[in-house]
């Protein structure tokens, strides 16, 4: 990461969504790891919840947070695998105006390959931008959350990162 120390850090408002039929507030370790990394990086944890693996309900939660002016980005964990219950990518396709960020999933799988080898092909990690809000969908394992945050999001959500970052684009995301 190339941090430009002459630039001021701009904290953003990030919501964390855990997608799971089995996790609860007491055992959501991936959500805990992600939330801690968000606040340790200097951002605000604007909201956090757990939603069952259901594309309709997930899309509703994403839409609620997209329309909340106090949320700039959403990071979800879980629901990106290959089983029938893994529906986070499908939920993202239900969001009106969502635009794919293909490089996110590509880079995530490349980073994940360094940790888990070819098993990374089972991940459908992805990202979109919708109506001015970023949504990043990570797998539900603790390792995947660490790979996604530490290897991509920590840099791209830091306004000082050079040569570019997601934060500096935020004022222009709703342009037509």
C-alpha cells in the first residue's frame, strides 16, 4: 500500500452483514473480526446484523442500507459458496442499478489462493456499487474475512491510498 502521508484520512460509515442460517450474535466470529478491522482502521461501524441465507431478504437488507445516507459501504460475510443455500451473489443481482466490480472477486481469489490453494475456486466473492454505495461480499470463514479486509479493503477504503482508492470516487458514484 502506498499511503500518501500528506493526505488526510477520511473515515467512512461501514455496515457489516453476516449471511448465515446458523450464526448468532454470540458465535459470529467472522462478523466480529470484520467489525474490529473496520473500527481499528478508523472507520465507523454504522450498522451490523445477521440475515438468513435468503436472496429476497438479503436484497431487502442491502436496499435498506443503500438508501440510508449514514452508510457508505456494506461488507457482507457468508453466502458466497456453491451450495444451494449460498445466495449472496444472487441477492446482489436483485438490487436496482447495481454495477459489478469484477476486479474485486478476481483479486480476492488470487489472494485467497496464496492461503488455501485451489480451494479458492469455490468462492463467489464479489462486489457491486449501487446507488452510490459499495457492497463487498466475502466468504464466511475467518480466514476469508481477513484476506478480503487485509488484502483489499483496508487499502481501497483508505482515502490516502495511492495511486487511487474507492473513497475518492464516492462523490462521483451517482453521476450520470
